């Protein structure tokens, strides 16, 4: 791999990260630095390990039996791969948005309030404020403010995805991991979610997996190109897209494989 | 080329024809089965309704007495010349035994289902699931027999009385419906999508919070359905209950006194009445209550099912 720019002020840094599903070596020697309040896009062909990498950062892979992680992931000055790190606390700091909007079959309000409630917030007024603030942050408030008590499953796909983003924001994370958040959405909803992601950059460090090259080019500051479990190329998005170092990167971006 | 295509089309048309014939045959066969089932159901409904209502129409029985009277002696008439058909003790007995069984078996079944699906899925699949399937298949007379030889003496030693009664019936029925309710509750819990569990954990909830606030909440309609299925089974069970309840046609003052249920009176009385007599008709009225109750349970399950899919 090749770090084109040396990245200052990194909040997340991986060090020789290896990940195994039983015997399958899914992540090989990942050394990446993610800069604070920037958007980093992870691109690469299907099965190259993007989701796996994302899920090592909030320890969601812990749920799968027989997995093994080696190396380190530094968030601030903590190595979050250490067994002493409580994944529950970690996930409050590192929020995740999934490919398919997994809204709970509760009301819109209850979906947003879920995180804060499980973290111990009981005050109804505080919860009301949290719900409004985060629905506004996710650009959904105007569309749903009159029926917060309606079931969230009745929203459109794009609205549901923005709701899951709002739900994640409500847990006050510092880092947002997004795994193909727009791949199941129509172009208009995608544009809305992209706009939203851009505004979120002011407050969050965002790492987003996408199969959409235009999307990566449009919204990200940095791009990492994954290939067969390795980071083939990493750098500023503008550079990587216009002037890739490796022919594989160039071919992938041009849509020749993947 | 052209000719070949036409030939192929002809060929498929021809084949389709023979396929259509078997299809028509299959359709008529299934249609016949449907008609037969519907006819039998209608016949049963007609029989139970006509017989069950004739107590009130032909034999001049009072509906009010039936639901509020506490003495059951259909062969005799009261001072008003009406048959003495107070079924309240049995109705109370049936409802008590069903309700308490559900209260005991419901939480146990849900707990077991959580254990099998969330806590120890491996042991759950390998050990508990086969055991439960085995338990579902045990005939009710065996449960009754165990109740008679173990539960009744046990209660007799611990509490005043003979050991027969609602308590014994409830224990036997709870154990009997437990496997069914557990396996239905397990289905309900396992049908909660993994994406919801992951979403919950990703929001920083603990496993228990996920189970209580997402899994159980999402599975609630299914869990309710499981419990109601159990209640329907408990309400309709006759043999096992009759063996341990004591069969006294009074409203018991405690759970440890002999009592009876609608089903136990039915099975006890059936052999001793003659078709067409008022004693026999009165039993049909009890059967009608059972039928209406099972209809009621079915409707509730339906309604929950509809609410779930909506
Ligand atoms: N739960 C699992 N158990 C075993 N192997 C897995 C598991 N999940 C993923 N893998 C394997 O790890 C590799 C990386 O998968 P991953 O899901 O991270 O790819 P991805 O880059 O996100 O692909 P996509 O773009 O299709 O989402 C693949 O070879 C996949 O088969
Ligand atoms: Mg993926």
C-alpha cells in the first residue's frame, strides 16, 4: 500500500491489522490513518473485505464465532482490539449505519429514542429534544414531525435510511461507519442522503463503504482502494481518482472489474 | 429455421395440453378435498349448535341459569319447572385452569425460548429442541397419569385436602402445554431479523437490552399467539384434567379442593346419558361452549396475525 499524503490529526489508525474468519484471512496487514472530521471512502470489488474492515472498528465481528483479530486499531489513544475494551462503550462512540435501513418496528420517535434510552436517559423532555435535534440533523424533521408516533416501517426506503442515520446520531458518536448506505435507494433518496453525509462531516469523522465511484468522488476527502483483503492504494480522493498509482486502481475506477 | 420454431411451438402446445389435463385432475381432487372438509365442518357445527341450543329451546332451560347457576342436575327440574343446568362451576374451573396454566407456562416458555435462541443456541439446537419435540408428542393420558401418581400425592402431603383440584390440574396442564408454547415462542423469537439485533448492538446496547427491548418487543405478537395456542389447548384438554381435578361440580374455595371443568364433566357424563334426553342435551350445550371458546381463540390468533403483517 502507499500512503500518498501523510495524514495529520488522525483519530483512527490501524497497525498491521489482520483479520481471520476461522482460517480465511480476510484482512491482510491493514495500515490506515483516518483524519478527523473528514470523509474517507472505502472502495473495492465485492468480497475484498470492506465490510469486514468496517466491522472490526466497532467490534461487530465479535458476534461471529471463530473469528480472530491481530494487530491494533487505535482510536484516540486506545487500542480497541484489546479484550479489555468494552464493545458496548465502544459502539456508543463509533456509530454504524447499515446497507439496508434496519428500522425497528416501533414508532419514529421510539426509533430515535432507543439509543439514548438504553444509555440511561429517562427524562421525557430531554428525549423529546434529542429526537427533534437528530431528526433535524438527518434532514427528516420536516417530513415526519407531525407523525412521530407512526410506525417507522411505514416510511419510504430513503426516509428509513435517514431515520437510521438520525438514530445513530442520537447516541452521540464521534465516528460514523457507513456500509453502502445508499445502495438500496433510488437516485433522489441517494442525493438526499449524500447531502446529509456532507453536512455531517462538520461534526463527525466518517468512513463510508460504497460501490458507487461517482459517490466516492463526490463526497469523500480520502479514498482507500481495497483488493483481496489488502489496501492497494490510499490517498486524497482527487488524486486517487485522477491519477492512480496502480493499474488495478485505475481499472477498478474505470469499471473494468468489480 | 422458421419451420423448426413453429414445430417447437406446436410441440410445447401439445405438451401443455397433457400438462393441463393433469392440472385439471389435481385441481378437481383438491377441490373435492376442500368441499369435503367444509361439509364435515358444517355438519359438526350444525350438530353442536342444534343439539346445544335445544337445551334452551326444547327443554325450556334458562340461559341465565346456565351461566350463573351453581348446581348441575339436568335430570331434575327446579321450582319453575326448568331443568337444573347451572354450569358456572365448570366454566369457572375451565377458565381458572386455563388462565393459571398460561400464567405459569407463558413466562417459562418464553424464558426457555430466549435461552435456546439467544443464550445457548448450540445446546438449544442440539439438546433442548429434540427434547421439546419429544415432549410435544407425548399423549395427554400419560401426563394425566403422571399427575395422578406424582402431583396429586405431592399436593396432598403439602396442603390440606385430597390433592385433587385446580392446582393439580394447572400443574399438569402447564407442563403439558409448555413444549408447544416453547416451540412456538422459539419460532417467534427466531423470526426477528438479525439486522435488528445488529442495529441494536451497534447503537451501544447490551445483549440483555437487545433481547428485552428489541427481540421480545418485535416478537410480541408471535409470543402472544404462542400463549393463546397454549390456552386453547389447555381449555380443550379433557383426559389429563379429568384424572387430577377431583370432578366435584361445585365452585371450589381454594385451588386444592376438587373441582371440575367443562371438558371433564363432558367426558364423565357422556356414557351415562341417552341421545335426545335433557341430560344429553345439556352436555351438548357444554360442547357448544367449548366450540365457541375455541372459535374465540382462533379469532384472537387471527387478529394478532393480521396486526403483525400490517
Ligand atoms: N461471517 C463470515 N464468515 C466467513 N467468511 C466471511 C463472513 N463474512 C464475510 N466473509 C468473507 O470475507 C471476505 C470479505 O467479505 P466482506 O463482506 O468484508 O466483503 P465486502 O468487501 O464488504 O464485499 P461487498 O462489497 O460484496 O459487500 C469474503 O471473502 C467473504 O466471503
Ligand atoms: Mg460489504
